[in-house]
C-alpha cells in the first residue's frame, strides 16, 4: 500500500473515531499540507541550496551547513544528521529515511502554522 493511501486511511480513521475538535482537524489538515509540501519541494530545494548528485557544491549554503556541522561535531559530519541526510537525498533524488524525516518535520510545521492562523 502506498504511503499516500496509508495517510488518507489514517486521517479518515482519526476523523471518524469520536468527535474531533476543530483545532484537531486543522492540525491534521496542516500536517497533510506540510507533508505533501516536503515531497514536492524537497527535490527542488535540495539541489538549489547545493546538495547535488555530484556532491556538495562549493560556496553553496550546503557547504556552509557542512562546515558548521563539522566544526560543532569536532571535525566530521555527523552520520544521520541533517547535512548527511540532505546530501544523501540530494545525491540519489530521495531516500526513504530522509523523506520520512522531512515529511514529519514539514507536517509538524504545517500543523503548527495552520493552528496559529486559525487562532487569529
């Protein structure tokens, strides 16, 4: 079963089990929007900031991120860190773990953003 289908089924189950509050529904909507945004925008943004198939571009934002990561971790880039996962996704087009992490972060951000807008 595709992850999109699973997400739709999960949302349907969450919405039909009990009476969710309006804020809860908006949080789910924001999460879905943020998650879909990560899938759509990720392949465009990563190469644009320097995470490419040929490696990290010289002088790019990705190079700056790599430098900061190396300095703060004592000389190397942390395995499984943001820079390593972003480079992996940029080099291969997408990696399951990176996609899952990006979707989770974007979903949480989307949910928070929609909740904040809804409160205004």
